[in-house]
């Protein structure tokens, strides 16, 4: 691993700076795609694994301590009871020998050979949970549920936090409030339970009649210990929910570059907001009391298209002193990094466009005393 103290365009607290390093995981024995779509970070025993789908036909399991490919689990789609019925979109480790595979319609528990052991009807669980929460049938029919893009950290065995999603419908008014998160729990016999969490769209983001935040009403999120941490692409506000005690708190993770909030817009067309600043999923290091956000400052051309002058930053906030350490990750023309995740108090990212199908490059940012 190579390391270099990077201070260009950095704003930092009195005694901290980011140190940048690089690692790689090689795949010489496998033919997979290192585009690394929707990876998850999974703690199993005393080990931590990065898991992603190698195309539609395999689960790729990586040992982060050794920075090696631990195994590749082959999957198959078909009509047999031990095959996936639908295209997979994400995978988690349930334990050392079992995995949870997400698809648009069902969740599957598969073993280390890729055979399906249990099918979970996630929409049946969602319907029952929303009925119990008091939502109308019309609202329930419009709901979806899935994990959001971005890396998910799930340190608790058998628990997966999911985003309850309402689709954006142009011109719709009077849509009821709805809970935004659910916790999927799977026991050792592969029985599943879905708990609806009491977290709604924040009152801090007032919306006038006829306006909305479109698809950006759905938050990005990550997990740290007992904390579910979530934020919205259009705002620097980060929200914390303790899944054991119910405690809630928030922090304004403001950046000195770009804007820290975008107002709702006319509810007339589909898509996301044309944001001047986009905030990725916040990462919380509970042990060290640090919060990490990575805002992207969008620079657009006359047609509204994002240009290569768009810049990405990484900011660390101290939860007590509120001091911040900030680094310019780079312009889009230089490099594009995503899939942010925490491991051993460092933030890792992967290139948006991989350099090779034979290895996965990881860029590491670590806070160090100067």
C-alpha cells in the first residue's frame, strides 16, 4: 500500500490531515466484472468482507484484512426451486456459509454452492408491515422496498436495513406520509421478519403544495454499530437513529464548496433534482466520533449536463468539537470515485470505471495527526 499526505485544496482542523493510500484485490483465477456494482460490507465473526455481484451469475466475496478474493459463489437463474427466479441486484453475507441475494421482487437465502435454501416474499412482508403502520391500501400499492445504491455496512448478523420507497409521480399532491426504513431480520432457520421503523421524511425539509424533491426524497444510508445514519442528496443535514434505544440526533455537515441545501421544485416531471451539490451516503465512525460525507460539486454546461469540471470532496466532522478536515478528491476529468465505505477507521472508494477486469483498485483516505 502506498501512502502520501495530500493537502491540495484541503481545509483541515488544527492537527489532522487526510493521508491517501491505495490497495488492490486481484482476480486472476476468475472471470468477473470489477465494476463492483452495489457492494456490501459484512462482518462475520472477527472478519470483514466486501461482497458484490460479478455480473448476474456470481457473488464475489473479498477478505478486506488480506485484500484478497476469498471465494466466488456461482448463481443460476431458472425455474428450479434451488435457482433464482429473478435477476439479482445485491448480495449480503448471512453467515460464513449462507448469503442473502436481493432481487426486485424477492430475497433469496443461498448456500455456499449458490443453491437457494429459502425464498423471502419481501413485498408480502412490506404490505403486512405498512398495514400495521396504518397506511391506506392505495398508498401501500405504490410502495417499493430495496436497498439504496452505495455501500451498505451491516455489522449485525441477520439484520439488513432497507429503504421503503415511494415512486415519484409527476403532479401528484396530497400523498400521505410514509415510513422510510424497515429492518429485515433472518434467523438461523431462515425465517424472515420485517420491522417498520418510525422514521419519516424530515420536517426540516418543508415542501409547498405542488412541489417535491422528486426521487431524491429517498435517502442514502449506512450503519455503524447500533446507529442507522441517513441523509438526502440535496442537503448537508445528516440524521442519526439508534436502532436499540430510539435516540435521534442530527448534524449539519456543511461544506464550504457548493451549496448545503436545495429547495423543492415544481412537481411536474420525472427524474432527480438538478443539484448544484450532491451529497453521497454519510459514513459514521462511532468508535472515534467521526462523520464522513463526500459532496460532489456539479458544474453544468448550458444544456444542464454535468461536465468534467465537476469536483468531489471528502469531509470528516468531529461529532464533539465539530471541527472538520476536508480534502479535494479530484475533478471528474481526473478520476471518479464512488462506493464509499468505512473499514478500520479509513474511508475506501473504488473507481467508477475499473482499470482492469483482473483487479479491483481501492483508494483509501485516513485521518492522521500532522
